[in-house]
């Protein structure tokens, strides 16, 4: 995909992937691609996804949680 830098460090026999996304419109597409890659290679489902919860990727809500 355009605008993506991918890396796969392996620490203590666990898998880790780092995707640096250059465009704000890509995170969902990148995750779906990653999920398919993991399921194909490892024949397992993803159980946990960690995020730094960067605010720039979240819509702004008022107190009612409506946009």
C-alpha cells in the first residue's frame, strides 16, 4: 500500500509489527491487510491490539458521544 513503512521485530519469540502510516485515512485499511496477513501466515486470530491512542486518529465527540 502507498504511504506505509512496515517492520517486523521479533522479541522473545513473540511477533511484533510496526506500521508507520503516513496518511490519516489509511489505518483501517492497513489493519485489515495486517489481519489477513497474520491469519494466513500463522493460522491464528489476533487476540490483542495495542495502540498509543493518538488523538489525531479519533473523531472529536461532545459529552453525548455524538459527532
